[in-house]
C-alpha cells in the first residue's frame, strides 16, 4: 500500500492532477462573462455537500479537485465579468491571473531576499513604477500587504512612531502608557477601515476629531481644526460612496507647515493620479507622508494585493520592526521590513505583470474607461422615471435613489435577485441609496445598458 508521501510524489511527477485542475479552470473562465453574477439558489443549496465529516483516510486527489469544480465553482460570485458593481471590487487582468497562477506553483515567501530573490527584485521595480505613475516623492518606499485595511494600519503606525519619536518617546520600548497624546483628525466620511486602524493602534475612536464634509463627502478645508506636530491627519482619495476626493493641496500644505503627519486613504481613488484627464482630482497628494492603495480594486490585479507607501523609510521600518538572530538580512530588498508580516506571499509578481503589461498608457486607458462607464450608467439611469443620481460622478461611483427609502431598498433587493448585475446599498446623508461601483476592465457599454435595463425591470416589479 502506498504511503501518503509516495502518493504525493507520484502526483507531483505525473502532473495529471494539475492537468485536471487546469481543465476545470479553463471551463470556468469560458463561462465567466455569461453566467449569473450571483450564484443561483440551486448552487447555494449545493454547498451543503461540503458538510461532511473529516475523512479518516486519504482520498483520491482528483475527487477533491472535482468536488471543488462541480460544487464550488457554481457558488462563486462572477466578479471577473463586467457587471459586478458591488462594493469596490475589481476584476482581474488575464495577465495577472496567469502570473498569479505561475507564482502559485512557485509558492514564494515574500519576507526576505533570501526567501525569494525574484519577489524582492519585482518589489523594488514596482515601487519605482508606482512612484512614477502616482507622482509620489522619490524617497517613498512601498510595502505589499493584503489590502488597504492593512496598508492604512501600516501608514498610521509609521505616523505614530514618528510623532512620538519627535516628542522624545520611543513607543516600541515604552508603549502607550503615559505617552504624549497624539491627535487624530479626519473627515466625517472617513472609511470604516480607517476607524478600525485607529482603534487597533490604541488611539481610541472616541478621541477622533471629525471634520465636517460637503454634499459630496469631501472634507471642508475651512472646517479643519488647527493642526500641530502631534497630529495625524487622514484624508481620502475616493469616497467609498460618492467617489469624491478631498482638497489635498490646500490642506496638505498647511498640515506640513504645522508639522502634522498626513496619510491619504486612496484604496481605489489614488489611481486617478495615473490618468491624464482625472489627475486633477489628486492634486497635492505628493505633500502627504503616507498613502494606502489597492492593486485589486482599480488596477484589477488578482486578490489580495494592497500597498502602503511611505515617504519616511525610517518611520515605517521602525514601526514595523522585526528582529531575530535567525533572520538573514540582505543588501538587497527585504520586504518584511515594510509590512506587519513575516509569512507573506509574493504579491509583487502579479502586480509587476499587470503594470508591465499595461504600461502608462494602458493604465490611463483602462481607468478612464471605468469612469466613462460610470458616467454612462448615470446618464442612462437618469432617463428612467423613478431613479435619481445623487452624486457628482467624478470617478467610478454612482449613487442611485428611488422615491422613498423603502422603494430604494426593495429595488436593490430585486436587482440582486435578478442576477443580471450586482450592486450594494448604503446610507447617504440619512437616506438609502443603491451604490454602483464600476471597477472592472471588462465592463462594456453593453454591460451598462443591460444593467440599467435590469434596474428598470426591478423598479417596475417593485412598484407595479
């Protein structure tokens, strides 16, 4: 009887298991753009087949892969296509999927140069490209994390270390007990992940000094409190609902003069800086100290791919410090010093592939097309009685209201039930809205028109 090790050595050698997985993957991709955006009820019920006792003995590997394909694949959300508008979730470029597929087999650890020279090299290359694309300071460094939630945490950790160091306090050694007070200032529409990072870093959400916002969710510069060298100011590139951008230049210049640290949460919106016709939205971001952005949103890299950028290398490395006699440091880049993790996958591989494939012009074209599709969605929906667009569509977000909160919610539920497209809901200045996020390279004019027709059908079913 074969041992488990012998079975796995054979599977590695004959490649039949990998061929099977590849065939299932290609079958999935062949239908990714035509299938329902959200799984059918039958597919959801089928997930009960996973409710089984853990097998006592090893099972056939092909059986495991077949079950994932037959039961798991139908229950996936079709985010790769052009009609998924829920949350701010991007599709994935074909070259990114292919590169991640290769990197999966390489199974590289992105912590150190010695654990993956290729990842270390590509991290350095991508860091340079990002600074060029986004117009950030040459001295900025990049850390590659799971997403903007982690990236914001890293940026604020660097800010905490730096401001306390300037006040004569080493937070790594002394902790926060009896530490000088750090002020946190941000807009009233700051994203929930920013509030989460503030809480995790021990600042306390009740200590936040919230700044009033205008009708688009932008921080009102005139309402900004006096800032000082004990202040962390958090601004926003891309309001998660309206897509609006804070007035960076005016606020950042004053903040820097006061000695405050400025962090910009740009999960999806920071990419506007790479688009010739949209970069006016991000004017002044170069004056900030740190930035957080996702690759897996607007840039359409595969999940997960977040990036923290920081203009103060010493601050971020000190805040995320790691020691150990067994750690082999390199004269080249060691990525773990810019992130909270030591065990981290090599995210830079598919990020490099996407940027290398697109180039500056491709990035510009892809992101501006998303904006055009958002404008199209708003314009087509305006023509249908019963819908109202409540935001200025400056980037990729469209906010839709019906006549009442109840009709808005019921219409959204019906849109989701129809499965032609998928959108989410939110509250906007006390009223319910349908939130449409155009983040996919694959979204076509036809996709938008089909989706608008689905909205119209949903409203008709709700009100008639």
